[in-house]
């Protein structure tokens, strides 16, 4: 992607400079990828306000995220009706908050897990932007993507047996 103001001010008035920049880019790609790149050095097209060349947009992959409230459907080829599948695992109630609205340094999460009595019944996995939790009893499953990156090495988790609440605390990268 190229800044449109720079392109209009620098590239459009000078076709020689435009050809030079594109030739350097094509040569760099050719040096890096070799024959795999299959670049046509003589015929190239500048795309304006388009993200692809041709009639159809290229396929793109969408990151699989947790889906809340969507139940899987089983379809039977002999029947025309489909039934939602009852899932044994439920999404627990949770609350996530930052310590400040502007420039936060810490994040806290509380997950309510009724029926869970000790920390050994919980499997917790923290990624840089993800909290994943599953109870060994199989009652609860939580998979959340966070809009910020957390420091997993500074993360601390503890479980309150009386209130059945898992507390997670971490600093923000």
C-alpha cells in the first residue's frame, strides 16, 4: 500500500520515476523469491483504489474467533429439518477491566465458575491476546480474544473457593 498523497505528488507527475520505483521493487522481489515470483518485468499495472487485479477477489482467510450464542447445527440428508446440538459446556460469566482508560498498565479478569471447588479443576491458558479456560469437570469453556496484548510472564491467577471466582491479573505490553 502506498500513501495516496505521496503517490499523487511524486509518482503521477513523473512517469520515469514511477517506472524506476516499480522496476526496483520488481527486481527486489525477483532477488528475494527467484523463479517462484514469476514476475513480468515489461508489463505491469498500477492499481488505483483496488486491492486486486481481475474480476474476482482472491480468497482470504478469516481468523477463527470464539462465537457466542451460535449453536452448531446437525444436518441429516434424509430429513429436511435441522436441530441445534445441545452443548454440555457453557460459557461462564466473566468480567474484564483495565486499571485506567487512558494508557492502561494492568488488566484484571474475574470468571464465575459455579460448581468448581478448587483450582485443580481448572485448565487456564494465557496467550499474548487470548484467555482460554476449561474446567476438568467439562461444565465450562471460555475462549476470549483481547483487544490488547498482555504480558504472560507477569500473569497471576488465583481461585476463591467460597465465591467460586477465578481471578486473573496481568500487566499490559
